[in-house]
C-alpha cells in the first residue's frame, strides 16, 4: 500500500475532526448569545466536511480503500469568544503542519499526482490561518465585549457557505 495514500487517509479523519471541533465551537457561540459568530463557525464546520470529502474522493480515484477511524471528541467549553478563535487559529496551524508533512512525503515518494492534489490544500491553509488571525485581532482590539462585539457578531452573520472544492480544478 502507498505510504502517501495511507497518510492522506489519516488526514481525512483529521478533517472530520476539524468539522467536529468547529461544530462544538458553534455550540459555544449559540449558547453565548452570539448568533453571528455561531453562523460563521457553522460555515467553517461545513467547509471542513468538504475538505474531508475532497480527500476521500481523491483516494477512491487512486484505488485506495479508505479506512474511517474514530474521531476524537472535541472540547466542549471555552472561556471567551477570543479564547475560541485563538484555539481555532492554533488548530489551523497544526493542520497546516500536517498538510506540509503530507506534501513533503509526496515529494519524497515521487507521488506527483498527490503533490499536485495537495497544492489546493496548501493554498487553502493560508486562507484558513488568515481568517482566524483576523478574528483574533478584531476581538483583541474590542477586548471581546460591548458594542464592538455586537457589531462583529452582525458582520459574521453574513458569512454564507459555498463549496470551494466544487470548482473546475477540484480534482
Ligand atoms: Fe480543512
Ligand atoms: Fe480548516
């Protein structure tokens, strides 16, 4: 069995964990009376499912029999909106590390197709980290409270889900 495809199989499970984590964060915001933040995080969770499926489809196309392992339980509580976004950023940084390791392995194993496939995720991770960084910065500026928090909540209510993996180059 290809080492590269086996490693990518592990990432499928991690993408589902990302969705699970962001769904738990959605619950936190809904419970905290921040529906806009909850909406933003729900969209984030949906995006992670599309990432998992994009990898799953690729593995099937390569004839790899995907094995679905257990998904860890995410945390259920955070101290504040800022605390949530910091945790989200730290998580995305970890995921970037996994994607980079996968890309390096594909190079090492001369799996050019997987190298090209992973390019989409390498680019996506830049955006993912940027999104969370922006929110960490905004929440830090407004000290996570008052009018600023309400305004940010209204802004985040406007995020809509689009399947970015469903494009011509989606593989
Ligand atoms: Fe992802
Ligand atoms: Fe992500």
